[in-house]
């Protein structure tokens, strides 16, 4: 149980570091219980995903890789995941099933 809580705390800290006070992140088009991420290597596409994905080890692993390689200080003001759109869609498909 301690390991799971540490993972949750770490995921929550990652998310808190990415959220900014910019109006884009407080937009009314993001439903309660969801957050926006920008995905892509060259051109970024915005996805709105459930916060519950933060509980899943596969998503946490992706966030850890992104943090290690790129950090979380991104000019778009949101969480940017520089992976291919196809990979992200495949991952979220697994998480939603």
C-alpha cells in the first residue's frame, strides 16, 4: 500500500507542477474530473482525459519518462507529452478499457 500511495503522491506532484494559473487551463470546455494534455512531437494536439488515468501505472510511467527527458516547464501552459499521437491514443485506449 505504501508503494501505491507514493506513486499517487508523485503523480499528483507532477500534475500540480504542470497546471498553471493561465485561463487556458481553467477553460469551461474541460469537464470536471478531467484535464488537458498536449500530445505530439512537432505539432501538438490537445486531448482532454480523465484524472483517473493518473492512477494507472502505464500513464504514470509515461509521465515519469517525460519528466526525466524533457521536464515540465512548457510554453503552452499545460502538460505536454512529446510522444506520437498514435502511441498516446493506443495508451489511452488501453486505460479506458
